[in-house]
C-alpha cells in the first residue's frame, strides 16, 4: 500500500517574528530544528521508513528534511529538491510584520490576502530587497511577483503528478518536506477539499501527516502521526 508523509518545516525565524516569508529564504529556529528532529524520531518509532524524499529549494524545508532523516537514520535516502514545492509567494507582503500590516491595511484586507483562494497579495515591487532574480537557484525560472493559493496549486499539482505520483504508484513510501501552502495544495487534491474549505486548513509545523493510499493513489486515510 503506497504511503505518503507530509511535513511542514519546523518553526522558521520569520514564523517566530510573525513576518510574511513566502519565497524569501530564512532558516529554522532552535525550536524549529527540535521540531524536525522530533518528527524524525516519531516516524522511526512508528515504523515509517520512506524510500525517497522530496523538498523545496528553501533552507527551512531542506534543513527540516535533513534533521528528520538523520533522526531516522536515513540520511542516505535519495532526495529531490524542486522550486515547485516552494512556499506561496507573498509578493509585496514579503518581509512585513503581519500585525503591523493589519494595522495599516485593515484586518479584513490582510485576511483576504492571506486566506482567499484566488486573490493574491500586491506584487513585489521591482528593485525590492526581496527580489530573487539574481538567486542562482532560480536561474531560468520565471519567478512570480505574487501568488494566490490557486496559483500555488497550479505549480504544485503538475509536479506531484509528474514526479511524485510515479514513485507512489511503484509502491514506494514517499516523504515530502515543504511549506504551509504547498502542502495545502497536496492535501486539497488528495482529500478532495473544496476551494472554500481549504483556506481554513491549518498545517502545523513539524507534525507528520500520513496518507495511506489505495493502489490508484486515492486517499484511504489521512492522519497526524502523533495521533496514532
């Protein structure tokens, strides 16, 4: 029976500082590293033994994966990194304090930017200190200036179907370390959650979500590993 494990990166520095992060590269905090290690220990204790792993090209997800794999004694696993598993791009909100942004624009407007399905934040200004056009990991990639959750799904799902689903179809256990919104995209697809309901789904940091899949890769069961 194919099995897919999803884990959102451990707490990042900007999670701690309550700032919009998106594609900007920040590290995990000491707490975040501990969350990642604990997730690996939990997976090992529960008999989860992934055969391969996928992650984004962002440090917080990569480090979470590496720490979890080390705790499992599986650092030797093949790992594929791809930008299409990146967090949603928060455009012009990148780097801003969430509370200060709400005070400036109003809580309702910020809620729309954060939680609506298809309304993106304002685009990132040209010349912004958060411009990633010179970042070598994105060479040759059309970097978005902002993304809605719908936009994020539009890049995550084709990657899942083309690169990850074949591993699952071959009967392999797959571990994905990614981000709140890229994982929302996968959960929406696998669990058949509506456009309206997916915006309310919270994915906690460092807690493995397990999908037991049928041979056709439809979800038979979804659960947090800590609850089993």
